[in-house]
């Protein structure tokens, strides 16, 4: 492909991709003001997260006002009004209202408590306007679905909750109480989700902006090309490696697709991959970027807050599942490369020694970040020092030295990248507040368990369906927050109870846990020591009062294991929340890749959905095996068989493994996959599955080689 053709394709792609980008206002004075405001917000948040000691309510209000102002100025109420001065005038009024909101909290919050938390006229006006502005700003940046969801939640509390019967009936709160909890307390807009937003999420988005500005993105793509260039189907592996590495930093699947896809998709097509397959691989790999530590979008920070498990632990246990996902996508690449005879290596691919020699300094900031996290420093502190490490390491570069202008550009870009996420997370805080206030989360978890009949598998299916439906209107992070609040308790209880039942049936229940059953059936103590049938154990466990079950789990499973089960429940939901990126009818990541490859969007979405099967298989492994929190020996065994099991599954799906598989061979590949992936099977059965797979692989390799010789 010539340089001229590259430029033509690039310009056409830019036009096609406009629909996936928010339409921003432009103008000389507005651009300068937004640039200055963005830098101010970045500096202010760095101060807040390092040496500042302001009250959290005021910080959250400032966070909302600042990024809400950016959204109001950059995104008009209607895309057609981008050039309207009248619309801009009203948006400036919104900015002033946001500033006034912060000042009101600073000067009048104490007066509210002095009145015994009784609203006066100013409290009514300011809190109402703040909630309405939150809805409007989210509508502008994320569409109608989330504001509608928030309105349904808020009106449920004060209006129609008392009109419905059944388990979701709620007696209701007064509008004054709702507005107080939504605005003035640390439970609603300015609650824990907002705190995560202005601390962890912002600092790591800013860290990512500095990395990109320092040339780390170019280094990642060059590294992926050098590592994959010698592989069969190398350009496809460039997409998998590059998107995985870039996605961990960017935190946005669509942004990841656009930034890496314009390079990888043309490379794959040039090598001989079908266009739709190339787009699907890019979409599937970019979706997995948010599963890859250390950043994982915003999910790792929210998960750490929900589970009260350290961020370092979260990213530690997330690594092996993420690697399994990318390997599963890579297996599709190899199979398709063999089938399409894409065996040529990439021309003029840079040698890895050259890439590392020229860009090794890009690894230093990540090394600093991970080292600080492992040493016990807070994520915000580690991100702050990581930003400094990015600047210093860039001075070792020949072409990306960061001076004052580049530093200011990175700060401004980080703030702009954060604006949509900030208003979204603050608005979602209103929904989380309603869920916790009304107890809907517990009710929903109980209903899921009832619908599934106590089956963990059916529960996961229901959560997957719910995540797909929510994902049609909610971004991944928001979908995870809502689903995590609603359904994590159900998954946690089912996994914990299944482990507890296994201990009861095998007679391995600790003595301290056995004592709890004295309250239920003293006669069962002797039987527990010897073991009992699973159905009898389930009946006995069902008699334990709910108040004692958590204590029983802690004593039987251990506090650390219970924490890992909770992380597992949230990790499963976080993974399932990603499926909306690649599952039609709404799959923006696949649509963005289709725009680059110029393929039908819906058919590309179906291809991406097929290639992203790891999004469903790996969560099942998490649920039924100690893939998260297991000991080293167990993890090695699980990982080894999972790798070959996923490869065998891909072969069975595609009917190809090194060479075309006959129907009996395809069925054998499926049997091998089941034997290696099925949880808690005897290791000898898993070895049988591995032997079957290796035999099919060797036979296919030989027949492929013979075919290649005859073709010559």
C-alpha cells in the first residue's frame, strides 16, 4: 500500500468515525477558555489528590461543576446548535449555575444543619437545579437512556414505589429527604462513586493522557508489530497485542478501536484476512483492553471500593483471566490465518531490539507505577508520581521530549477525556443512592436466585442478559456499577454456599463453623464430622438463619477466601458488562471497527461477538474454579488446561485446527475442550482431553504441510 493510498484511506476513515465521537463546539476564544479551564481542573485535582485536605462534599461538588462546565461548553444541547451563539449564551448560564452550586455548598451548608436539616427556598432551588443539570449533561454526552433510568429511580422513591405491590413496594420518602440525600449528603451525587471519580479515575485518565503524549502509544504499536511479525497471521496478533496494551491505558474500548484499528485493520487486510474478520478481531481485542491490568478502565477502582479489597490485589487476580481472554482471541487469529494461508510475515517489521532501544524509556513509568502500588502507596499517589516519571522518561526520547507546552497539552487532554466520565459517574450515584436507600438491591438479588432456582449457572445467564440490555444504553462502567449493586450479592452467596456445601458433604467443615449448627440441629453435628449427602447438607444449610450465615461463611471459608469470592462475583459482572461492546444490536466498538474496515456494521458485530467468546467462558471458570484467589499450584493447573481448552473450543467452533477438521475430528475437539474446561474434573480426565487436542494438532499440522508441498 502506497503512502498516498494510506493518506486517502486515513481521511476517509476520519470521516466515517465522526459518528462515534461527541460533536464539540469550536471557536478561537472558546477553545482557549476550555484549554485554560482544563489545565486548571487538572492542576486542582492533582492538588486535591496529593496534599489537599478539603471536605469531600465540597471536592465532589467542585468536580461536578468543573467537568460539567466543560461538557456544557463543548457539547451543545443539540448537535445542530454547535454554531449558535444563543445556545452558547444559555450554556454559559449553565456554567454560572454550576459555579453558584459550589459556592452555595461552601457558604450555606452549615446553615442547613443549623436549621435541623430543614430546607429553605435556596436549598430547594439549588438542589433541584443540580439534579436537573446532571440529567441534562448526561443526556448531551451519553444519550437519553441514563437520564431516563435516573428519573425512574428518583420517582420510584417519592411517587410510584408505594403504588406497586409485591417485593418492590416502597412506602416512599418526601421530596425534601430525597433532594437532601441526593445533593447535600455523601450518598447521592457526591457519594462514593463521585469520590472514586475525582480520585482514582481522574488520576489514571490523566496518567494515560501523559503516556499517549509522551509517545507510549506509538511504542506499544511498534512493540506489538515487532513481537508478532514473525508469527503466522502476524498482523492479527499485532491487533491483539497492541489493543490489549493500549486498552489498559486508554480505558475506552471505542477509543482503543479507533486509535489502534486505523493501523491494524489495514495491516490485516493487506496480509489476506477478510475485512469483516479483521474488524471483528480489532473490536474483540479492544473490548478486552478494559480487562487488562493495571488500569482496566475505571472498573478496578470501583471494584476495590465495593469489595474493600486493595487495588493491587484486584489487578493481581485479574491478570490471568485477562491473559486467557486475549489468548482466546489470538487462537481465532491463528486458525483464520491457517485457513486463509496468511503465513507471510509483515514486511519491514521493526526488529524488537531496535524498538526496545528506541523506546525502552516508555516502560519506566509503568514500572514506577506498579512498584509504588506493590509497595503499598495509594493509587492516586502512585499515579501522581507515575505522571512525573512519564515526563522525566520522555526526556530520554529523541522525538517525544515533553516540554512545558506538551505537559500543558497532556493536562488539558486528560481533563477533556475525563469530562464525560465525571458527569456520568456523578449521575449514576443518584441511582446507587436509590438502590441502597430502598433495599432494591437485596430484593433483586433474592429474585434472581428464585428465578434461577438456586442455580449458579442460570444466575450467570440472567446477569449476562441483564448486562446486555443495560449495555444498550449504559457505558460499561455505569452498567457494571448498576449490576454490581443489584446482583453481586446473589452471585456471591451462590458461590460461597456451593463451597460451603462441598465442605459439609465431605466432612471437612472446621470445628468453629460446626458449632453454628448447634443452633439449628444439634443431632447433625456428628454427621457433619463424617460428611453427608449433598441434598441433606443443602437442607441443613437452608435452616441456618440469615443473620448467622455470614458468620458461618467466615468461620468455614476464612476471611481471605470470602473476600476473594466477593471479588470473583464483581469480576464476573465486570466481564459480562463488556459484552455490549461486541453484541448486536448496539455494539459501538464493533461499529467503529466496521467503519474503518468498511464492512456491514451488524454483520461485523456478529463476527466480533463470536470472536469474543472468552467474555463468557472465562467468567464461568471464575465462578466454578478458584481461578481468582487460588494457590499457585492450582492456578498453574487451571491456566494450563484453560489455555488448551480454549484453543480446542475455537477449533471445534471453526472446524479448523492447523488444517480442516472432519466432523468426527471436530466432535473430538469439542470433547477435548469440555474435558479441559469442565470444573473440578479429575486431572487424568483433563490429561486425556489434552492428549486428544495435541493429537489433532499434530495430525492437522502434518496434513497442512503435505498440502502446502503438493500446492507447490
